[in-house]
């Protein structure tokens, strides 16, 4: 008795669902060449989330290098305290580390920087609010921009206040006789180095905040604005955490 073979289709075609019909089914690749349009559509490595993850990975690697650099400064800070030299008059090893009285304005600067971290986080959260982002994707306005803009401006103001306060602290320390020159004591020298390097990093953060303010108006795509604010926020939070640790070292480590 002859066998009857029913041919089985090797691929499922997209069909118009019509009213009450089934939704279209993705066509499976059959090998060989071709455009592969369906595969490109299903590939998640080209979306906004993937771009955000790549930028975050780059920022995290750069910040990890910065934190290692600050860790080296702290190690040198403690190592310098234990160094001694030979006093020729007494022929004894003595130390030359004399603690520096920190200017009180540093406490106000720290408070301003911590508050700026809060405003920066509020800006980051507002730029990622789902309902606002959906409205921007649909072209119904820019609610995410309007919500994040004031907080970024507040962060920029507080960051500039911190830098101005650091300059005042340096002037106060110089007035006490601890200028940054070749006659500086080891303690004052490390104070200027640690605070100066951190201030240079925060200047970069202030410039990034200025770029964010411009990007909110320049970039038409909401995901690009999100990436600009998100990467700046992570940098700002890291510099705030670094300052808290460095300030604690300057207070307790002497």
C-alpha cells in the first residue's frame, strides 16, 4: 500500500491577522544569505538600554581608576607621617609631621556637596520617570526635561558653591602661614594636593553639568538626554563619596 507523505513547511509565513485572527508569527531563518530583517528587529543589542549600559560601563571603569588614584593618595598620606629624619644635634630620628588646623569652612563645603548629591539624584530619577518618558516618545511635550532641569541647575549652583568654598579654605590656610610652596610643611602640602586634585575632578563635574543643561535642549531623543544625565549623576555621586572619605582622612588621619 503506497505511503502518503504530507509536506511540512520549513518556515512560517507572516499572515495578515484580520479580525479575530492570530497575530503574525516571526519567520525563522532558513540559513544562507538574505537580509535577515527579522533578526535585526529582534536583536536587543542596538536599543537604548544597550547604549545606556555601554556608557555606564565606560563611566564605571573611569571612576574605578579615579578611586584607585585617591586610594594611593591616602596611602602616601599615612606613609609620609611615619617618615623621620636624623637630627644632627641630638643624633636621633625625629619626625617632621605637624598637623594642620583645618579651616571651618570645609564643613560648610561638605554640606553643600552632600546636598548637591541629593539634587543630582532627583534630576536623574525625574529624567527616567516612565510616564513622562512615554509622553516624550509620543511627542506630547517634554515633561521629563521640565522636571529634571531645575534639579540640574540646583546641582550646578551647589557644586560651584563648593568650589568657591574650597578656594576660600585655601586662602584661610595661607593666611595662617601654611602656603603652598617649597617651604610647606608635609601636612599642609598633602592638604593642598588632596583637596586640589579633588577640586579639579569636581570642575570636570561642573562642566559635565553645563553640558547636561545644553544637552537637554539640543538632543531631540529622550534616551540621549537620559544617558547624559545618568552618566553625569554617577560621576557626581562618586566625587561626593570620594570627598567624604578624603575629608574624614584629613580630620582623623593627622
